[in-house]
C-alpha cells in the first residue's frame, strides 16, 4: 500500500503544481441536460388494486405497526 499511497500523493503534487487561477470549479466535466423528468401530475393506481396487495388494510389505507416506546 505504501507504493499506491506514494503514487496518489505524487499525482496530487502534480495537480497542485498546475496554474488553475482562471479555471472555474465544476461539479461535472460535461454539461448535464434533462437529468430529471418534468414534474407533472399523472393518474395513480386505483386504491383497491394497491390495497389488494397489502397484508392487513384497514378503512381504505395501509395498516402499519406502531413504533415501540423503548426503541
């Protein structure tokens, strides 16, 4: 690992020696476009279809366990 660390530190030294005064910081090398889909409302699944998969539905909703008091 000593050789690997030495190689990494050597690389960092080479980067530190560069004149980066006029280079603006970047988060990505390539511009990103359309990385998110448009946020538009759309129909969701019918409630009865979704609740048919639930192990113990109650009053048109999912039943979940209560958190433990000592947890």
